[in-house]
C-alpha cells in the first residue's frame, strides 16, 4: 500500500503481538509465549475445528488459520472477528495451525455502502482514530467512541459521484441515532469494511477515506493507493 500522506504518518495496526507470562511451579521462574490479535474472517468448520482467514497488511499472502475451536453460535461464515490466538506451527506459507485464546465479534463488519441522500444529511460524529489500514480488499479501523449505552451506526459510505473516478471518496459514517452524548468515558471500537467492488475497478487508483477525528483534527482524510 502506498499512503499519500504529507505528514509521513502511517496509521497501521494489523497485528498486536503481546507477551503473556505463566509459571508451571512456584520457584519464581517465568515462561513467556507470544500471542496475536488480528481481524480475521471466519470461514467455517473443518475437521472439528474453526477455520479463519487472515490477511496481512496491504496485499500480503492469504493465510488460513486452522484451530481446534468447536462450532460457536455467534460465529457465522463470512463474519469478521477480532481473534486472540497463538501460532502453534506453520505447515506452509498460507496455512497456520493455531490455538484460539478468545475472540470478539463486536466488530462493525459491513460492505462499502452507496449514499442515497446528499452527503450533508449523514451524521459523522467524531471518533478518536487510533489505526486505519488496508488488508486485501478490506479497510480496517481501530478507534475510540463515546460510550452512550445506546445503539449507534458505524459504516463506510462512498460518494456515488466518484464511483468511477480515479480517486474514490469514502466517508466514515458515525451516527448516534439521535441519542444525546453524555458519556463520561470512551470505549474501544473496531470496524472492517469490504471495499472490493470499488477497489477492483480499473478506474480506481486511490481510495480516499474521510474521517472526523479528534485525535488528529488537522487530517480529514487518508489515501490508500494501488
């Protein structure tokens, strides 16, 4: 991915590698192991275990993650989830055997939408942007939003007038659905939006994502170039 960023600032958080300590005895010694958090797609079950698809940053090789996780009611094929896992071994470049430690389905998972009203009619309530990155045909988001205890909408919408332009303009819509924001704290929020129908167009050279961001208010958009 090429980012046309005059500040040279790349927001990218594809995987967070953390350290987890454990001890098998009481002698004070510690054994460390690494685990990862990645936004992945649930593919289904194979040989009694859940299979996920992992895409690295930009146009990295597609990797299937094979686990022993049993079927779960909240896991539906095609759903994007935040997966906490440990890589056990790598039989090949595009297949890893993993141990799933947990997962979070509270991810705004959607396909790029088209505007049916004028752009000014859509709510773009501010967020605190932490990361914005592309993996394959997905634009991914990590941010903080004000906690209101109410339902909200978070999705990516294209300006129809730019559909076949060389720069396609997209807007992060954040709608509190009329709920007053009287939050006393902010909470983490993830999003993953499929943009393949536009990204695959020959005319598309740049996907421009507009955000209303409190963290870096001087930046109103980020470019993802082919």
